């Protein structure tokens, strides 16, 4: 099964929808649980019948689990959950009518049922659910005789306190968690966009930025740096004769050699199909050439389990920053010219560009 397999894609979507249902379940359980006490304060003062209390208990403590089961077992969990949220708003409208528009709990209920809809489906979904809430409220109000008692006593206000404190903090906590997740995913995406997936080295995009930043830093601080450009000798022949799997193993081995050679201040990159670059900070041409020789020897000594008979070599061009190296493009041009001479000299060689 591949990443593009339709069944894998559908399985991923289903898993995402179930996570969505789970998030709503937790928030619904909390919101309706603390909302129970806000409505209960009004019902207590009204001397409500037992069946009203039973309905409130069912809505506050039974319905969240029932809604979760309905959505999670549905063929389309996301659609079923949106339907449950619509029903939440309608039932909330009924309770507002039952409380005869008692101001504090009615306002809290309306705000709770609006905030979660915006968080889930935006303003368009809020308009749909608000319409259902208003319609259900109007019908229930008419059925109950248009009772209107907006005053909230101290008893009712105290009963609303758990709701006032707990639910807003829960929403804030959930929003904070989502924000951190988005930031983390953005960082991962930025890292992936600047990393070569095969070798784990930074890609050409990041190398361009690093080379420009290095040139700017050297110009401002009067420091030295060197660019080491590495090209795999006869890489096409390796791919053609041994196969792409062995070719990939060669590239990964060279990347591993660069990883070990690079210091914290250096930048190792894969800048082409079989071409690599290493920016070495605070070093002159002679020092960079010595590093390049060690890299060349390490690659030459490498052995590959996939092809024990394979002997891989690289050609390397070295260019240190100097008076002629004014831009990152010129720096790369000098290193490429040195690399070309290494190829002309029979490959498996290191050539340093004149400063």
C-alpha cells in the first residue's frame, strides 16, 4: 500500500474525523456538565416537575456520550457530529424558553452554544445553528405559554459560577493547545521545505540562503569562510549498473560523511542530484582543502552492503572567500570552476580556486 492508495487516504480521513468527534465529546461533556448547574438553579426556583429534571440530567450527562456513540459509529462521523452540534443549539433554545429567559443562565447558554460553533465551523455554521436555536426557543416558548422572568436571583447567579469559570478556561486551553500544534506543524513544514528527504541534509533553497548570509557575515566582520563543492564521479554509471537503490545508498553515505565533518557553525547541503556543498566557517583555503581531502578519502574508503564491489569516488572544488568573491553567486562560480578542473585532472581529486 502506498501513500497515494485511496484506501490509505480514506483511512486517514476517517481517523481525522474520529479525532474531531473526540474533541467535541470532551468539550460537550464539560460544557453541558457545568451548564446543568446553571439551568438547575432556575428549575429549583421554579419548582420544576420531575420529568423536567430528568430531561435536564439526560441532556447534561447522558447526551454527550450518546452523541459520541452516534457520531463515531456513523459512516460519516464528521457529518454526524455537525448534526449533533445543530441539535445542541436547538435543545439549548428549548432550555432558554424553559428558564423563561432568565438573563444570566440564558446568556451563558447562548454564548457557549455560539462559541463552540464558531470554533468548529465558523460564522456560517453559527448562523445555521443560531437559526435552529431561535426557532426551537420560539416554539418551546409558545408551547409553555410565553412565560417571561428575566431576573436572576443570587441563587441562580451562584449556580452559574462553575460555568462562568470552567468553560471559558477550557475553551482557552483548547485554543492554546491548537495554536501550539499549528506552530509546531508550521516549524515542521518549514524544516521539511528546507531539508532534502533522501539525505537529511539541507536542500538547495536553504543553501542559497546560507551562502548569502555567510557572505554578508564575512563582509561585515572581516572573517573568512570556504565553500567545498562535491560531485560524485560517474554517478550515472553507478545508477545504471547497480540500480537506483545503490545510488541512493551512495548519496546517503556521502551525506553521512558530511554530517560528521560539519561543525555547528558549518552548513552541509545537497544542492543537486549528485552534488553536495559544505560551507566551512572561520577557515582559509588551505584549511578547507585539508577538510576536503579528508572527505575525499572517507568516500573512497566507503563500502556498501548493497554492492560490496563498488568503489565510489568524488571530485571536490574548494573556494575560500576573498577579494574576488563579492557575492554568493561568484563564490559558487569559483568553486564550480575548481570542481571542473578536478574532473579534468582525472576525478577523485581536490582542487582549490585561486583567491
